[in-house]
C-alpha cells in the first residue's frame, strides 16, 4: 500500500523537486505491500495449527493489511499503531494509540495481546509484525509500575539526548512485554517476527525494544544510562532497576528456541532507492552512512563541512552529486521549541553552509513525523538564510531554542507527507550542483 503525497508545484525549483522525489522513493521502497509477501509462512509450515497475527509500530497496520491481502487461509490477531496510521483490515483488529508518549489505549492493547497468545500449542504459528514506534505503543509496565511512571520516564528520555539504543535499554527493563517477553508468552508456538527497521545498525533488540528478541543487556546497564544523563526516576522505577526485578529474557532462554526474526526493510534499502532516483537525474549518489547518530546540530555541522569540501575542493568526490545518509540523531531539548531531530540537523547544516549558491538539502523522517510535530522535515536552499533575514528571523536563535519547526514553518519550507505507513528512520540528502 502506498500513501499519496502532495504533487510538487510546477514553480518548485528543480533541485528541490528532485530532493522530494528522492525522499518519496525512499518511503515507497519500505512500503509493507512490497516487503511482506515474500516472507509469509507457507501453508505447509502451519500444518493444522492456527495463524495468529500480532504486532506494533507505525507500519504495523499496513503490514497487517499486506498479510490479509496475501493470505487466503484463516487468521486472527491484533496490532497496535499510531493514531492516524490505521489501515482497514477484515480479520486482524487494528488499535490506535499514542506515540511518542504512551497512553491508556496502548496499555490496554498490550494487555490484550498477551492474553491472545496465552495457551498456544506447538502447532500454532504466531506472525509478529514489528516496526519503529512499538516501544511507545506497547507500554505495559512491570508489576508495581503504572502507565504514569512509563510516561514520565519516556518524556525524560526523549529530552535527555540519549541514543535510541540507550532509551530502549531502559524501556525494556521496565516492561512486561518487551525484551523478549512477548515471544516467551507465545511459547510453545512457533514465532516468526518480521521487522521494518528504524534504528541505526538494524539490531532487532532496538526495534520497538525487541518484544520477541532475547536481551543481552541488564538492569545495571539501564541504571548506568539513567545516571549518565541525570534522569530523575520515580522511586518505584528505581526500585525495579536496583532490585533486578526488571531483568528481561536472556539469550539462550528455552522459550525462544522456536522464535525467528527477519528484517524485511531497513534504512539502507531506502537510501539505495533514493540513490537510484538521483542517478536517473544525472547526479552521482554517495551513501555516507545508514546509521549516523549524535546530537542533530553536530551532525548537521559535520555534513555541511563535507558538502563544502565537495563543492569547493572536489574532495572526496566531484560535483554534481548527492550525499545521502540515514540513522537517528538526538536532540537535547533546552529551549521551548518542539525539537525534531531532522529540522534541527537541517537548520544547523544551513547555518554552517552560509547560503552556498550550489547546495540544497532535505532532511525528514520517513514515518512523516519529526519529533512531536506532524511534519516530516524540511528543505533548505541557497536563499534560505536570506529569506529568513528579510523576515527579521535569527536562525541561531531558532536553533538555540530547539525550534527548527518554527523556523522552516514560517518560511514555508516544511516537508509534509501525512502518515506514510512505514518507518525506516531519518533521511538526509544534500544536493551539490557543479
């Protein structure tokens, strides 16, 4: 299933139009309708057992629809997705819940999911559909913790500057469903997890905090992360970590012997799809990395430095070209803006470029939501800073206030896709003309 995007106006500069086509191609490459069919189990693999479909994430409803479209036999199940990301299904129930801060709808869905998989037999087959966002959409806390505890920790993590792997390590050790616990609950049924990766390195334990994957980390690791970022934990949360009650399912656990995991879409695939569009337009395309991390504004400075070296020195590659990268940066929110790692990275990049006449760029989140704003990202071009100054806008002040969305929104340079029904993390493209 693909998602319609607004047509590019005829007055859009060619460089900007090309960047948008590349972004759209990256999103299209990770659509579940393309990725799911080849990985469905065969009827022979099921035998006489039932097929139960469960899952969570921003792409999970679209993944469920792809399963229904390509599976003629009986099936049932439940998946939970972000508000606005539901796709109509006939045999699989779709529940919407909040992201990135969890809510009661997600809590109820997680409880029901565990109930659905209790009492399965060795003949049953569980198909688990997981994509980015599942950590917030399955917020079932351990005994002694509440949804409010999970919400408080989630908010603190989002503002802390912690990496996604660090955030998910903490989440796993406070959860009754993540860190392999969902797969353990399915035992002795066979479990196949299909993943759409939104994390640097594509490690399954970090995609939705690994509900069906054994967890090699410990409560001590989670505590170290909390201490590193100075996060103030509610007393019951600290007790769970300090006592070791939050230990998750460790590698080698017998309950996960019949559990298999496959990654069916990932950031690298999306970047390769964008590179193909650039090459068709006559630009050489270079993928710098599919796993960049770090403070968004720092990554923006580094990418700008590389772009300037290409434009002015022809090193390490020659223009015209496009520099592509993915991954997941972080924003340590100190101002009153809404954050948004893609717009923060792009604003920092634009300030460092200083209005270079031959460089354009786009940064956006492939799920259509950058931070807390229903906006995917933004564009910059040679005239961005000049137009801002004409409006008496001070780019450095917007950056200091973590208000990239306010900056690009006022200029009319936001990139809006609506729900994309997939999620392979951040997308950044820097176009350098000869």
